[in-house]
């Protein structure tokens, strides 16, 4: 008999460990455990999503004839950790082997690697075939390269998948149409809504359990409208492709008050949990382009996020762990300010994104990168504390994808392994790409004075205080030249303003 553990991000019927297992000779074990629910302060909507999706998946497996040993969080017998639950299952079922698909998280894989010795049962860990690029293939691609750049990796993935290819050439003659994807949005745009899935009996039970068990925790449970099964996730994907994909490219970087989702797919929770096959999704997007239903800049942009960025960050994570988690090249040490949890700040952009996150467990990429991430970078917040925040608050957050995005792309804590420059920007960027500034206590055009946007002084302070590490970066040559050209008086006033902002940040008054 084989024991087949399946984790919360492995809810795929085509999972490699299931494909190789025999129904009569296997017991699947699925575990809701406190050690994982409490590992960071997970958003309550995220917990509902994952536990509900797991319970639905377990029910589907049973309908398909699998034997499932399912441990609920509120089960009085629950032992509280993967290790303890596997130990109990081994003791009771006496399996000949434990077979699992590569866990998404380094820590969990280390745990699983320890089971062979701990329980005297062989453990087989199979490569996760739900990714286009295996860990070994990524390591081979990275080997001997001076720099790992997503653009070049992405081209390999286009060739490998054949997506948007004409022979060995990219459709449209370009690999990347990002320069077409920078339009700000306005309130008079027609904004299609994302589909809402009403909670069924299983989800309602999980909602009550999470409410009872985590009363003081961050994040609204209600309303809960996420798809929690493969079927509903496919409906959500079809809705995106039909109604929003065509606007995805143009407004990918835009932010608009009151519009949480714009033209984004909001499919990342379902993709990362395993409910949606990312490659099938890309093929559906490609088909929309071929049928003339979506423009190339939108479809290429969408496909690049999935077979480019998503695969690339996973590759970097497995290549560089466990050291990656400890990196802090800019030496940022400031504790995470309380405003990340309560949204209590006069900076309208940050308050809007934190409150949206609290309501929905979602923020789109530019909100994460250029608002909350950018502010943390400029303010020198400890990247590890910030990583724990991102891991907690988003429904799509699993360490393999969240950590490289936070520590690498957003905070440059990896010194440029993932991205070639830090995503640091002043208030002008946020003012251009959003309408947040029009309702803010601060003025994005002022650098000093009471109403000066905090992002402005912090931006120059960031460059100045990290001069030794960053001044040689070619992509920062322009801002450093601008800084040098400013008068001594202006520079002193800006740095003085930055001191003031830090002072107010520490006092919780920014
Ligand atoms: P869309 O904009 O519709 O994009 C389509 C899909 O592309 C997404 O569903 C996702 O699967 C993929 N994708 C897009 N950008 C990225 C990226 N940079 N890395 C990996 N996949 C990408 N994404 C996560 O899935 N989990 C995280 O925990 C996470 N944490 C992040 C933290 C920070 C600081 C930043 C800057 C980005 C993070 N991202 C994370 C990437 C990105 O913000 C989300 O994937 C995206 O916002 C999800 O929303 P969506 O499904 O509407 O995406
Ligand atoms: Fe954010 Fe500055 Fe704009 Fe206010 S003025 S919303 S703080 S960028």
C-alpha cells in the first residue's frame, strides 16, 4: 500500500503522484494543520479558499474511487502538523512507500525528505509536471549564465510550448509587446465585473470554522466568491477570456479607485492551488487571438506572465533556496509598520491597496509592486518581514512564487538575481498610473513641505543611502545623474524631508 500525501497547492486531478498510483493500493492523505495555518498570519479569506478547495477536491477524489484520509482543522484528533499526521498515518496504515509530488515550498520538501529516516518508509518525490520547465531544466538553462534574465528564459518557453510561434519566429515579429501595455485607466471605461461564485454547503461550513478559529485575524471572510473547484475555476477562466482579456494588455499597469480587478484575470489563486492548468489557459488565450477576439499585445502579455514570469520565479526560487530567504543586499532593517495591517495612513494609494487587500485577499501586480512594495523599498523595510506580509495576505501566495517576487523583484534584496534594477519610483509614477493622488492628503508634485508626497523625498533618500550598492547600475544612471545635478540646497532639503517622513512613520503619523 502507498501513502499519497497531497498538499493545498496540489489540487489537480492530473497530479503526477495520482497518475502513477493505483486506486486500490493507495491511500491519499490530505491535512488541514495548525502549524501551516499559523505559519504566518494568513488572511482569513485565503484560509477559507484553501480549506474549501481541499475539501471539494477530496470529495471529487472519493467520487472517482480513491480512498482519502482527510484531516480537518477542527477534528479533535488533529495532531497539528504534517510530520505528526504522516507519522500517525504510517503507524495506522503501515504503507510500503510514501509517494508525493514535489512540494511547492522548500521547507515542506525538507520535511518530506526527513520522513524516510523518521518512519523507516521509502519516500518517492516526483517532479511536478504541472510546470512547463522542470527544476533541472531551469538549472541547466541558468548554468554558466552571468545573468538570469526573464526575457531570454521566456523565449525558450515560447519555443518549447509553441505558444504564439510561427515556426521559430514569434507571432507579430516581436517577443514582447510591453511598451503597448502602459495606459492609465479612467472611470468612464467600461469595466467588466469578475464572476462571483456563491458559497455552497462545504464552503459555508469552512467559513464558520475559520470565523470561530481565527476571530482576530487579518482579512474579511465575507463576501466569499472565489471559485473553489476545477469546474468553477474553468468558468472563471472562460469569463476572463471572453470579457476581459482584450483589455488586459492596455490597462495591465493601471490602478483605479473602487476597481479592484480592472482587466486582470484574478485566476492566480486557482492556478496556484492546482485547480486550473496554466498551459491550457495560455492555449485558450492564444485561441482567442487566433479567432480575432483579443489583440496580440493582450494575449502575448498574458501568456508572458504565465510561461514567462511564473515559471521563471519558480526556477529562481528552487535554484537559490535556502540562501535566497536570507538575502538582504540593501541591508534594510526597518520593522514593518502597522499601517500594512490596518491601512491607517494618509497616503491614499497605500491605504487603498491595504484596505482592498483586507477585503478581497487580492491586489493586482502593479498595486503590489509599485504601491506597497515600492513604499517598503523606499522606506528600507526589512524584506523578510515584508515577505511574511505578502505571504500572509494574498490568496494566491505560496512561498515559491511570493518570495522571489517580494525579495527579488520588489525589494532587490537578492542584489539583482531576479530583476536588473530595483522598482523604485516617486509619487509621479503613481500619479500617472492611478487616480489615487486626486484624493490624497499629499501632493505628488511636491518634494518638500507639509503636503509633500512621502514617496518623493524617500525616493531620493533611497538612492542616496544605497549609493554604494546601486550607483554602478546602468539602469539607474539617469536618476543618479538627475540627483547630482540638483543644487546642494535642494538635496539637503529633500534629505531633511525624508528624515521627517521617517520620524512620522515611526510615530504612526504618515
Ligand atoms: P494577471 O495579471 O491576470 O496575470 C495572469 C497570471 O500570470 C497570474 O494569475 C499569475 O499566475 C501569473 N503572473 C503574473 N505576474 C506574475 C509574477 N510576477 N510572478 C508569477 N506569476 C505571475 N503572484 C502569485 O501568484 N502569488 C504571490 O504570492 C505573489 N506575490 C507577489 C508579491 C509581490 C511583491 C509582487 C510584486 C508580485 C507578486 N505576485 C504573486 C505576482 C502577481 O502580482 C500576481 O501573480 C498577480 O497579481 C495575480 O493576479 P491575477 O491572477 O489577476 O494576474
Ligand atoms: Fe500616494 Fe503620494 Fe499620490 Fe498620495 S500623493 S496617493 S501618497 S503617490
